[in-house]
C-alpha cells in the first residue's frame, strides 16, 4: 500500500488530504471519503485503506482544514464521554456548523483536479462516500459534478433533506450517477419524516438510487470504535459500497 499526505491549494487555504492506493495493478479508479463530524483520525484512515485494498485510489480530505489539522482542532472525540467532555463536544459541533454544501463543493473542485493529474488514477468516473454530517455533502457534490461522480454512497447521512435553500435534495435531478443511501433504524439525527419523503423525492427527480434502513442499528453503526458499532451492519455496509463502486467505476 502506498500512502501519503497531499497539500491541495483551495481558495480558502491548504486542504491536507490523506491518500492511499495499492502498490500494484494500477492505475485505479478514484474514491473520495468525506469524513464524519469527529474528523480525521486513524479509524478513518484505516477505512480508506480497506477501500484501497480492493483496488481503489482513495482520498480522505480534512474538511476542517480552515480551522487546523486533527492535532489542532481543539477537540478530541475520544474524550467527549469523559468528565468535562462537554467542551470537546461543543467544539466539534462548532466546526461541523462552520461547513456548508457550498464550501464542500468548492473544496472538491481542486481535489478532483489533483486526483485526475495523478498517474496512479484511472481515467473515468469516480466514487464518493460520506458518513454522518457528510451525507449531505456527497449528494451535493454528486449533483455539482455529475460527470465526475458515477457512484455516491451515504451512511446515516444527515441534512440530505432540509427546509433550507441549499438542501441537497433540491439538486437531486442533476445527479447522473448511482446514489446509495443507508440509514440506521434508530437515529435521532435523521427524522422519520425525512425517511418517509426521500424515496418519493428521488423518484420524482429521476435519480438512480437505492435506500436501505439497516435493522437493529443506531447512528454510527459502521465505525468499529464507536459504541453503536454493529458488526453485521458494518460488513453489510462494505458489501453494498464495494458492489456500488464495482458496478459503476470499473467498466
């Protein structure tokens, strides 16, 4: 496995991005992982490596780069459940609130350019995957760059459907790729009203999509180091993701 950190210039600064890809068999189709709210950490890098081991070039950008790196964010997710952990949680939600669909769409343009310029990436469509706060972002970038993203997956993604003017669902008709949305059966961050409305909205938009609700799961079920981790659901999430990418990125 080859892995390194790229420094990507954006209009707002330098976007530090973890990149990994197999040593052999390249060039490989590219996949971007859009991080969850707890931010860049070794657990996410391990997930990037797992995707890479099955034949993909994987980029994991630090979406909080405007506020520093994983060592200077000002919070540690692992300490949020300890005494005094409220300050860590407050800082995490502050950083999460500093992002917007427009910012992520803007950040994605130079990221795509750098990926395309790397000789280790295969010409052709890319994939993306997001968790938690990035569910909204993968829908937004799939709509903003429909000729780049042929496959987009979201796991327990939030804010895909909101009453705001920039709600990602409003641009779903622009998505050309296949969209996969997986949700937890018990998730306070995704209202039942959203789950009830999304299928009809995506049908009306003509979006090639699949929506699944994983039984007996809670928000965070795909991350091995989270209390909500569900091994069966976690492995199912990999199965669905790899099948999605194989269908759309390898032809």
